[in-house]
């Protein structure tokens, strides 16, 4: 005995319902909009029956509020607005389309479509244009604000920081001061610096210059990292740095000086 193939039972309320459009807009001053058409699609392999419900049935006339849709077919549902009084302007109503199998009563799926009555087509167009202009102005304002912020950031990052300028001035002054051991000098003795102290000043000045040049051209280099580290190192330790020179720690070889610093 051949067994008939049974179709799997569908779960109530989970069947997708395809309706177009998803909203109905009526205009009181345009009679051509008082009649709208809803299209219900049936992409399935079985026939469906439908029913149209409304939250305000006294305001609308639904032609063929119930019927059937063949498999892989569609049907048009005509809806007329019959009460376009000003008291109904802006009120949102809802239509619900329920579908089920022809052999069953339970609803397999449902879809809600909103409906609204507006006073004038021109007013709606003006409102849409105003909203469009507002969005454009907001987009332009955000764009210019971002552009100006980027330009300020570039300007701020292109110039040297105050700490860099301060370090550079201090190092230049230190290099211009006389070295320990110079007898003929108008500068007081306590302002005379040792060779090691001037080497530190020259090293810091070199790092500061290289870091500023690389940052100005937007090309970070290893000197930039050393420059940033030197900022913190010098700011923390230079005020407490004491340099002592031991005999034999400094050697002059072919015009190059190698020194040993002790803290």
C-alpha cells in the first residue's frame, strides 16, 4: 500500500507574509490617493486564504477583505479612505493581514500595514524638503567640524612643544658657557661647565632637533622615540645629575672624545 507523503505541519504565526507597500499615505487634497492598493504575494507551494482586519473600520472600505491566493501568485486588495475630515489628520491606523491554509482555521502568519491621513501633498513635500535640507546642513557642519579639527591637530603636531623649545634654549646656553679650566672669562666660575656636562647638552639638543624635524615632516623615526624618552629622562634626572670625572675616564683619540659619566 502506497503511503501518501504528508506535508510538514506549519507552526502557528511563524509563516512570513509578503505585502507591498508596508504603509499607506492618504492626502485629503488629492482624491487620487483616497484609493490605495495592497498586494499580497504567495511564494509558497500551497494555497493561502487571507483576511484583512483594521483598527478603524469606520474610516475605510476594504474591497474583498477575505479571499484566497493560489500558490506562487498574488492578489490586489483595494482600500478606500472614506472619512478625510481634518480631525483625522496625522492619526495612524493599522491594517492586519492574516493568512492560513485553506483547510485550517489557525493563522499561519500575519503582517501589519500602517495607514495615515495627511492634509496636503504640498505640505508633505515641503516637510520632506526641509528635513532633507536640515540633514544636508548637519552633514556639512559635521564635515567642516571634522576638517577644522584635523587641521588644528596637524598644526598642533607640526610645531615643536614648549618643552622642546625650553630644552633647546637651555642646551644652547649650556654650550655657550665657558668650560672648566678657562682662566680668562667674564662669566662667574660657578657657571663654568665641564666637558661631560656640555656633551649631555649637545646630545639632548641633537635629539630634540631630530625629533622636531621628523615630526614636522610626518615621518617618525627612531630619533622620535629617543626624543620622547629623553624628555622624561632629562626632566626627571637632570636637576639631580652630578657628573664626576675620574682620572683615565676621558681619552682623546683622533679628535674624538670618549667620556664616562657617573651619577
